[in-house]
């Protein structure tokens, strides 16, 4: 596994790098013989350390986790524990996906829709003399992406693994665009346009 350990305004020493490599390799290889890559980013904000972990275990399967603690090692341990829990929860589905990855890659190439992803700047608060008319949001980043075809269960799994607030996908049954999202009550919402009449 290709592992990158970085610090944001923080020096990551060899001891921490070795600890992360040993723990993350053992954790991912317990479920996958050959994970693709992982990135661990450490940052410090006042008295808290934050650990962000991203692990790619297969084509289109990304796990992400974040945790904070007053010390750097416990922050990493908490984030790694979240990754471990998700791997255990979805172990069977992830292994099935991993075993059928080569066949799925050929089918997925035909089932993916190219798309463009944009990051839009959050609106600054309005001042008394500001007018809201005619102000367009500022695009601060744009990236190529794909909208993949999958079942609702797989979409929920991928959203949970990557800690995403929402996921747009093509439904496996009909190929229409669908969206799932995390609701404020903790449940998952699903938007399926199949029931709508097309005008």
C-alpha cells in the first residue's frame, strides 16, 4: 500500500510515521490483501490535534475518517478505529466488490457518466449597504468526476465509508439519476425520480 503521512503546520516525525504505517497496514490488510493507497493528514488547532485518514481499498471504494484529541497518537487511534469499524461493518460487501473488481471495471466503464464537480465559495454575510441582486457565487475549484451506476445499498455503503453528506449515482435498475443524503435525524434519505412523469 502506498502510504502518505503529512502534517499541516506540524512536523511529523519518524516515530509517528512508523506507528501510522504499522497500525494502518495491519488494519486494512486484515480485510484486503492489497489496498491501493492511504493518506493521513495531521493538524493542530489550539490544544487539539486532528487526524484525517483516507484509504482507497478498491476501484471507487474510499474510506475517510476524522478524529480529534488533545494528543496526536490518540487522535490517530480514534480515526483508525472508525475506519476499522466501517471495514468490519461492510466486510462481506467490500470483499465481494473487491473480488469482482476486474469484471466490474469493464461494466463500469460503460455505466459511468462523466461529470464536472465544482466547489463554490460560501457566501459572506451581507452588510447593510450590500445588495444581493446580480451577485453570482464564486467558483473556487472544479474537478472532473464520474457518476457511477450502483444499487441503493452500495451507494449507502460508499456514503458511509467516505463520510459524505450526500451521494449522486445512477440507479442500477433503470440508470436514472438518484441521490441519497444523511438526514438531520441520522437516517438516510433517498431521492428517486422514477415516480415522476416526464414532460
